[in-house]
C-alpha cells in the first residue's frame, strides 16, 4: 500500500495489510476519522463506514491457523 490521503476511494490490500483498519497507517494523519476495523468477509471487498473508501483484497488468501 502506498502513501495516500483519506480521500482515496479505492485501495487494494494484500495479506501483509491484515488485520485491516481505516484509516491505514499510510494515510495522512491530519484528516483522519476514528480508527475502525474493516472486515473483508464479503468477496474480499469492504467499505469504510466513515469515509466510504473501498478496500479490495488482492493476491493469495492467507492460510488458516488451525
């Protein structure tokens, strides 16, 4: 994930970015909203309820730990 502003509307994430929260550590701090967890349970896509940024999982899915 590259440096981005909170105005980003689409961000691709990988297993390295999990667990996912918005705003991400790469987003500018001056214009962030409260941190919220983003579950990627629905086809690997989810929207932030605060800013509407769409997160889409790309790459290989992480293996279970069991």
